C-alpha cells in the first residue's frame, strides 16, 4: 500500500468529483439563489444534498485547494457551497421554504442523520456564514432537538425495534445542539436525553445491571434495551450486518471530532461499548480495508457502509490509539482511486452503477454523495486534528467467534478466513478465503447452492441450525427451505422449491472448509428455472484487473470478466484452483466442475417481498463455480433429489496442492443411505472425516475406514474405534481427526 492517508490524499480523490457533481446540480426556478445536488426531494434526497454540500465546503475551505485542477475558482466553489447550505436550511420546517417535491424536511427519526453528516462542512465554512445563515442554522438544530425531546420515544432491541445507529445520531445531534447553543432554553434537557440515546446505541443486555456511571447515573438507570447481542453481533435489516456496525462507529466519530476540534472532551456516553464493537469490526476487515462481511450485504457492493469505514478508522486512530487503522484507510483509498480511474469521468460509481443511475437518480446520487462526504471527512479531520499518518499493516490475526442467534461461526488464522452464517443477508452463506483475499470475496449464497423457481423473488427460509466451535475450526449444520414468490400467473402466490440440508466444517489446518449439500424437491410437483450446486462466486471485475487465471486438471486459462460473453465452461476436472490462492475440489456428487460465465454484472441489490430491485441491474461481475448446473423451465417430481454433493475449499494453496488433495480425498462408503461422509487430508498433514446424517432420527452407520484406528471428535474430544458404528445425531453431523 502506497497511499498515505493524508488530508491531501483525500483531496486528490475528491477534487475530480466536482465535474461529476456539477452535472447533478439544480437551482429551483423560484429561488435561483439556492442550489441543490441530486433530486432535492425530502427524505434521502435532502440527505444526499447535505452530504454533497459538506464535500464541496471542505474543498472550498482547504488552504491547499487547487483551482486549476478543480476547474473552478475558490470563490465560485465557496459560493456554490453556501447556496447549497442555504437550500438545506431554508427547506427545513424552520426555514420557511421547501424541498423540490414541495414539502419541508425534518422532524423524523432519521432527519438528524443528514445533519450530522454535513456538520464538518458547516465547521469548515464557518467563517463565510452570514448572520442570517447562523440564525437559520440555529433554528433548524433547535427545531430538530425540540422534536426529539417532545415527540420521539427511545426504543432498542436485538431484533424488534433495533435502532443502534439512529439512537447514536439522534443522541449526537442533541449533544451537538447543546454544545453549539448553550444558551438555548432547553440545552440541559438536550444533554440529558442525548445521553440516554447514546447509552442505548451500542447497548447489550448486561447494561441492564451495569454500574458504570455517565453524567452522575449508572448505565442501568439510562438503559432501555439492548441493540446488540452479547457477542456484539448486530441484527440490522434482518441479518448479521457488519456494515451497520461500521455505520454505528461512524456516527460516534462525527461528534467526537467536533469536540476534539474545540479542544473539549466529548460526553463519555458517546463511547459506550465503542471499543468493544471496533474490536469485532476490525477482526472482520481485510488488510486492504474492505469489510469482511461474514453476514453478507444486500446493497451495492463496496459502497455506503464501506465508505463510512473512513470515519470509523479515523475514530479508531484518534480515540482508541489503534496503530493499524491508517493502513485500512490507505488500502481503501487505493481502491477508490482504482474505481475512479476505471470510470474516467470524475465520478465514483458511474460504471458499476450505470443501470442504477438510469432508473433511480435518487439512489445513484445518494451513493455518490456517501463516498464524497466520507472522503471530505478524511480530508477535513486529518487537516484539523492531529491523527497519525503512520501506516502499520495489521499483523496476522487469529479470531474465533460465534453468534448463536444468526448461526454465525467465524475462524480466522494467519492464512485463512472461514465462516458460515445462516441468517445472512442472502442466506445462508459460507466463506473460505485467503486472509488477504478481499478481491476473491462475494457473499451472495456463497457455497450454499442456488435453486430458483418461477417467481421474481427467490429466497431461503432457515428452519434450523446448529453450530460448534473448537480450537482452530468449527462445525455447523442446518436446514433451509427454498421459496419462490412474485409469480406471473394470477392466483399463484408462492412455491416451496426445495428442502435443503447443509453441513460446513472448517478444519483446524488454517486452510480447508468442507461443505456438504443435499436438496430435494418438496412433497408436491414444482417447476424450477435454475439450479447451481456449490455456487462459489469468484469476483472478476475492476478490483482484480478484470481477469482471472484458473488452473484445472491439465489446463490453465486466463479469462476476462466484465465484457465477456455468457458461457458455461465444462472443466473436465473435479478440481480447480484460482491463481494459486484458492482451491476447490469436488468430493462426490459430480463428474466435473463447471464455471458459469454470466456475461454481465449479476451481483446487485437484494430484492425483498416489499421492495423489488431487479430494474437496477448488477454492480459486480463474478464467475461462478457450479456443479450441477441447469437453466430453463422444468418440473420436478415430489421428493426428487436435486443435488447431493460434497466439496472442499482450501485457501492459500497452489494448484499442485489442490490436485494432490483431489487425488487423496474421497467419499467414504457407509451402510446407511441417509449418511454422507468424506475423508480429506488437511494442509497440516492430518486426515479428517466429516460425517452427516440426513435423516430425522439418530443413526449408527458403519464406515469403510481401513487405514484408521481411532476417530477423535474435534468438538467433544471423544475417541471412537474406526471399526465401531459411528453415532450421529438426527439431522446432524460430526467431525473427526483420524488416527492410526
């Protein structure tokens, strides 16, 4: 990594965006003195505008501003920024004007968010504000704060009423208003309710009895509810959401730097559990700064939540003295630069999000403004606050983490990251990647297979799941039911498409993940439109130079990503290796692996029952390792087997090792038709056995293991003679090390 995260490094990325932003500027015909970015609508439109204002304000106020490079004088840019701020203040309830949709903004649970995200821009431009500007700003902040006092109840909960980030930004706004306007009649009330909001931001169940004190009261007296599980997992938008953990910390950062700039200590409640949450998010981050989203993502890849990692990293450096946060910054800035160079028009996302921009200017400009405002935070805070620029790469990390609610297990060692999450964004999903393999990461139903019905919406309902952690690995199993809805035919509401049982086991060799998949049709005839066993997506887009090299038995090929034609490559091989970094081996249930080449960016926004997104297209291209593979409409009989397979995935191995493992690994014969078992040799040289029982009753199969004497259960430590029947739980699995 070479991009030192200085203020000037951020400015170099932000300045070219001015030309792209100019195409989105609009002056209301009845108020030509005002200027807005994007749609100018209420809600996300005004928040988008506020973020763009902050970016322009930081640029205009920076002492090193390069007018020649920007293509606009400092005076003209300052004028634009002031006109944008005035649009925001005038269109508020307290301002007397309105947004471009005819409504005034504000007085909602989320209206404080846009204010918080723009306030560093107000600070940067403070010397240019007139008395009238100051009066409008005061009126808007006090109006918002009074509404929060009088009309908004604080709620919190791990699943229902989950409001960590909004409690943080609303609490921050109340404290900010009291800080800026200590003479306000209700300033003391702002501080009191602000602290209650903050304590119930990053909150956990133990807070109910905590005697830690804030503002003269114990946490237990401030506590309303927990938003996080004891593991610090966050169930936001209905899944394990690493991205919103970063969003929470970004809102802590915004108020932190306001106080720091004034030489004051922020309220202690602002940092309530922030260090603990940062420790988990840091453990879920690749060395180059990309979030390692073990719970997946339902939105545009590498945008929004990823952008707000910038203020989080600045907070970690400045408030937590984390020596590695600047290295994450540096890595992410290089990726931003790479995407901007690929676009070639000054924008941040115009290439990957072209289809989105054509159908939703509101959504597209929102994403552009997210990147602009976070870059401006980096530029401004690194200029006005003393934050270390030293880049210390994070050392190899060892992590063992489990969250029972989401069915999430995560093991990270020096060479491999491995995870499985049942309640993921596009559920379920597994990962097995090199520790530095962010460019190989894609979350959508990864390693869980894909079965599509006739409807526009296809998803899986998780029926049951179990997880076990052990030293250096994990074992998990569960059941999912496929569901297809949004049918074309009148009166046809939804179909159950499959009953699927899945098993995943991370071996304690810091390399291997084993996955078993078994899917059958439901107890009725059903029509399917797509089947992809394995389903391992390999991103092949601008972040990896738009080409991948694949090794298979007897052949090495390099394939382009975006711009290539749709194709299905029958590899003729049961093993494949991606660039000597990731190996895939078919253990049973297939004659060969296939590589599906979709011909277009297919990884896009998740569709929900209440919100369809297919019009926006895809924003990331990925090749797909599959077996079996089928497309087109066909019907299946009740209970028909759709896929029955086992695979091994190994991180950080050359293709010669993958070939050798394929020769050595095998399915193990049993005397029970409901049992599947595989034997593989790990990178540590040990032999391992994974056995799964597909039946709903316990099983005691005999296994053909002539080379083994004793099986040692990696979860319980129990030893079993290889010649004895093997006790397996109903619909469950066990993992063993084989000893001679």
